[in-house]
């Protein structure tokens, strides 16, 4: 399998609880390498643009407000089949449905405050990485 990249966000519920290191350790222990990382406070434009695909969903406004409610850590992760590997270590969107040992089962507070975002395909990973990072900010 090829080494590929995916995009990750450590969400405001995690920065608020000071567990960004714990989340990153779980990503690294799963075999992912952080090749870019920055802590930012999302603007409304960024949150609405990033989650634009969910604009018609009933939870969209709450999701945007939540993502602006505190700092986040945006990351590029590299590893063998990185999109699938990251989704495995994150667990299901709703922590109630997530497998034991996954980030969301162990750390998430709710389906909204679910600690991490991860790209759902390689195509979206490339789009999401380019949304937050310039090529020279990624150091493999
Ligand atoms: P994420 O992987 O970041 O992608 C979209 C986010 O919407 C999702 O994680 C959840 O945090 C959030 N969300 C809030 N409510 C819901 C819901 N009812 N169904 C799915 N996602 C939700």
C-alpha cells in the first residue's frame, strides 16, 4: 500500500480540555506522522467554507459556531493509506457508535464535540489540505 496524506482537525473541545498532545499521540501510535501542524482560531468564513458540503444540514449553523468556539489544530498526516488509517483510529462520527480504543470513543464528548475531523477520501484530503496549508508548510 502507498504512503498517502490526509487532513485532520483537533477540534475546540480538545483544545479546551488541553488534550491535543493526547490526541496526537494516538494518531502517531496508529502509524500516522504529523507532517504539518498549526493552531488557529477559525474565522466564520473558514468554518462555513470548510464545511460547505453540509450547508443544507440541520446541524450546519451549530457546527460552524462550535468550530469557531475556540482554537483548533489543523494537521496534515502521512502514513500507509492515511485516509483509511486515520478514520480507523478516529472511530465513528458519533462517539456512542465508536469502537473501543478509538479517539472518539475514548475522548469525544458528543456527535458535535467529537474531538477530531478527518478527510473521508483522498480527493477530499487534497482539497482540505490546500484549504489550510501552502505546499511549503508541509514538511514530510
Ligand atoms: P466531522 O467529521 O468534522 O464532519 C462533519 C461534522 O458535523 C461531524 O464531524 C460532526 O462533528 C458534526 N455533526 C454535528 N451533528 C451531526 C449529526 N447529527 N450528524 C453528523 N454530523 C454531525
